[in-house]
C-alpha cells in the first residue's frame, strides 16, 4: 500500500473537501482518503498496482479542483 499527500487548489468550503474525499474513495485501489480543508491537503492510501497518482489527480479535475502531489 502506498501513501501520498497531495496539495489541493480550488476548495472554497468544507463541502468541497467532502466532495473530493467522496470522489477519491470511489476509485478502485484507494483504501483510505482524507481531505483536510484547512491545510488544503489530501492524504491517500492506495494500491499503485490498481491506480496511479495521475488517475487520482485526474478524477477530481472535472469538478474544478487542482491536485498536485508534494515532492
């Protein structure tokens, strides 16, 4: 299981954080996801054999959020 922290841009409220978290948890290969609105962070535990970080990032793009992985 891989763990990754992402920076999120475009969130304006707690409902935005909930929407992102809910969307990420729907993805196959994602075990846990938590969005911290105050820190503008997404923490994800996922199986890299089933899903890539690119797929995680792209999954919320249609909602207008920009996710970037921390280096």
